[in-house]
C-alpha cells in the first residue's frame, strides 16, 4: 500500500508516458480500443490475456507503430516518427530476431554502433551490458548456440546497454529460469 507522501510525489510528477484515447486496428481486428493512461516514473506492469493489446500498446509507446486514433507521448514527446525519442528508449521485444552467426557481444555492439557514438563506446557498453545480463562468460559464443534464456538475456542487455531514460520490456521473463 502506498503512503500519502508516495501518492503525492507521483501526483506531482509529469507522467513518463501519456496515452490519450489511443486505438489501433489491424485490418478488421481492433488491437487497442480508446485507451487512456498516465504512467509515472517507477515500475509498471501490464497484465492481461493473450491478444488483449499489451504488445500493441508497448509498440505505440516506443513509436514503432502509430495509433490510428488518439495520441501517445513518451518522455514529454510524441512517440510516433520521433528518432530522437527512440534513442532514449530501451526496448526488449517479445520477438526474437538475431544475426545467428554473430556472437552475443558482436550483436549487441553492432546494434549500439547505430547510435552513432563510436565503436569504442559501443564495445565498452556492450561488454558492460553482457556482464549485467550475466552473459559475460558466453559473450563470445555464436547466438545460434544460445539457449532460449540466453537469447532473452541478450535482448535485455541490448535494451539496457545505452542507459535509456525509459525501459520497455515485452515479456522479459519469457524463457528465463
């Protein structure tokens, strides 16, 4: 239970994420229907059955898909079509997409190089993130040889590596022991 002081602190902060009347359709299928929510700093979890729109909402927050109706703001900026905002978000997708011939550290490093902060920074950040995800001892193994849990930890390492202001994790514990 939250104390009055904690409630007051939350009420007096700007929300990290603000969603207003957001809806998203996939053809005839309604993915999210007129959702409005303010998410304040801290840990927030979304719980619901498969197909209830959790991943759709997270993808809208990260600016990966556009709401067909309504608005989504993250860190005080419009989420859709905002490359500057995307640099401030760490995202761990529920979907696995890897370069199977890369090592875990090569994968994280190559993705970090896209931030444009240089190869030296990317290598250091990748090594630190792999260590944080408890993959340092397996950083040199090819991703194709990783277990499901190790693959999940690579995605988490990538989401954390650039020290984002907002972290969005879609099914982060899937495959972890």
